[in-house]
């Protein structure tokens, strides 16, 4: 697999409110401080879910790394099929529902494009595409405040079928 950068942000650059519906921001410039190309991706592509689920990696401040799979695409309001890969308990399960990481989905909060509970809770922890800062920072994992965020999706290159002449 390879990892494809689909969103990134530094806290000095905010997403605009339009990104909450288009899931796009500076989509042609991955070097931009606020970047997202999710809205332009073909979520039905077999290269994005070779096992039937999407696989993602979310990094806050270059050091907090969450890796998981989910069956719903990022733009869905309801997160489905969430399965944590790393850390073993990436919720963490001890956290309350609004604080817990349950995957990523379209945020119900006006200050974020995506968050870790989708539409199932009004809090916006685990923000991806922060439109307004929380205490001067990006609302991160486990109620942490972050200065940067990167989101990647795993892709698998389709292997062309080759035929060998045997007779």
C-alpha cells in the first residue's frame, strides 16, 4: 500500500465554511497550509478499499498517529465499520462519546469539516479541516490541542492481469 495525503492543516491557516460542503480546499496545491482534496476523490475506487474498508492515518503535530479502517467514506455523516489499528485503543474507550475517536465523518459542528464522531455528537474533537480554532488550536485526539494535522488514505495500485501462453 501507499499513503495518499488527502488533507492537512497548520493552525495558522483555517478552512473556509464552503469546505464543509465541498470537502475541498486548495485541492490542487498539497503544499498549502490548509489543503483538502476529499471532495474530488472517487470513493468507489477499488484502489481505496481493496479489503472492503477504507484505511486511514491521522497525524497531529507530527507525533500523535492514529491508524484505522472504516467502511463509510469520510463525507458520510454516520461513521460505520470503525476498526482501530494503532494505537490498540485509539478511542480511547475510556473517553466519553463526544471526546472519543470513532473514525472520521462529516462534522455536525460548524467549526470543522470532519471530526471523530461525525453527526452522532455535537463536539468536534479529532478535527480535520478546522474552520475556527478552539483555544487557538486544532481540536485533536484525546481532547488534545494541536498545531498541525495530516490525513492520509491508503491506496493499493491495481496489478494488471498478465497471461502466459502455456500451449
